[in-house]
C-alpha cells in the first residue's frame, strides 16, 4: 500500500503523510521496545547454561 505525500503550498515544504488508524498503531508498536525477543534470548542463554552444567556433571561422574 503506497503512501501519498500531501504537499502544501509551494515553498512551505510540507510533507505530511496522511495517517490512518492502522498507521498510528504501527507507530505505537515501533515505539514500544520489543521485549519478547529479549526474553527468548535470555531463555536460550539460560537453557544452554543449564545443559552445560548437566553435561559437566555427567562427565565428572563418568571419570
């Protein structure tokens, strides 16, 4: 969906984009930092740390 550019009188330099409700929702979504990615990254780090501890303990028991 291409956006139109509303031009004011010549020399005003007005380049307002018409905002639909959906556009403002998109802008709000962009303004709110996405925490889900951060949480999944922490979860990955935690699970890899736990699995590392378990493999270390298993190797220690086997030797």
